[in-house]
C-alpha cells in the first residue's frame, strides 16, 4: 500500500518510514504509528508520522495485515 494517502494510515499501523537524516540513503525504519502529523489527505513524498519510539518520518511502506 502507498504511504502517500492519509486514509491508508491509521494509528497502530505497522509502517516503514524514512527519517529526515536518512533521505539521501533511503534507509527505512520500521515501527508502529503513534500520531499522524500530516493534515492534508495526500502528500507526494509520504504522510509524516510519529512512531511509538518517538521517531518522525514519512511513510514509504505500510505493512499489510494478514
């Protein structure tokens, strides 16, 4: 699923984000969404979230629940 649409992301979702300092390398950080920080319904670079660990970044991948 795409991380560019706010409707796809819910609190408690497992996601992979890219943090500001990792944008050049593209390193992904996985975690659980605590807060959704982007208010617009769509963002071309990914919706910005805060993970339960406190890390902030833009969603690149959303884990599909099975």
